[in-house]
C-alpha cells in the first residue's frame, strides 16, 4: 500500500507553499513535490532540501519500512518549517497489515509518536528517561484510527472494547505531528 493517496479533506487544512509527498511511488499528488526512494531514501540519505522549507511532509505507508526511523524523523523535522506538519499514514500495529509485508520493520500505535520528542528523554526520573538520539521535537497534533469496513458503524464503547481485545479492528493510523523548533 506504499504511496497510497490521502483524503483531500484531511490534507487541505495543512497545505502550504511547499508540500512534499515522500514515498509517492506511482501515486503523485497535485500541489506536492512528489519524491520517492530513488531520490531520498529515508533514514539513509539526507533529504534533498534546505532546512526549514516545507510546510507539510506527507508520508503514506512509508515509515513502517524505514530501518533508521530516528534519523528519518530527524531529516523530516529538519526540512519542516517551525510549525510545519508531518502527516503519516501507517498500518495500525494490531492489524495483520502491519506485519504481513516482509519489508515492514516496525509497527505504530498512538503512543509510538511520543518518542519523537526530545522532551520525553530530557527530564530525569520521568517515565521513559534514557539516553536517546532524538534531538528534535514533534508535538502530536491529532491521531485518527481508521477501522476496517466491518467496524465502520460500531458504537464507540464497542469499538474501544474491540480495539483492546481483538486484532484487525483498525487497519490504519493517520498521525498529524507538528514540528517544534
């Protein structure tokens, strides 16, 4: 599903002058610089952009393939303007989609994103305090969980129960992170 497109209604509020679609594959998007791994291999090569130039980086079904996720997130943060957004779509961790593809090296939940914030590591005696290579800050702006179609009309309490106890309730997570400089 790498390179899947995003719903226009989600992206419209975050579009700016310079928008980058990372890992676009065969799905380029209008109003974006569409870039794939032949130009920028996340976590391996530097981003081909100056510091603080992008208003939005969109990564759809890309980050779960990246071995050096901390380095990749550092590069994304570097090219984002202060207050710029990263919108990342990933398979949800409890979904079989997260693990069936042998090129996936990680899975994401709502809590995965807190680790891309150096403040998580800076305070001694804070939960999770340990030495880290994370030297940047992303604030979690919003998280959306996208259920499989058979759960679309399930009420919130039943969906919460299913999420906690069953696999394959949510197929995708859409995370919106804001770069803090």
